[in-house]
C-alpha cells in the first residue's frame, strides 16, 4: 500500500470515529424531553371508548 492510500484510509477512519464519538457523547449527555401526558385529555371520561 502506498503512502497516499494509507493517509487516506487513516483520515477516513479518524473522521468516522470522530463523528461516532461525538454523536454517542451527544446521546449520552442530552437530557430527555418532557413528554406530554397522553391521558390528560381523557381525565374527565369515565368509560373507555371501544374502537
């Protein structure tokens, strides 16, 4: 393998590993979003509707 191919391969692997590490870090450090209560609109209904 010549030096140009080796440099290209190492740069490509470095970029891919960098993106992977960055997004993995973002996934682990981003706080979860508050989800709305899915039954909030149905609090006053006593009987469940059959669909």
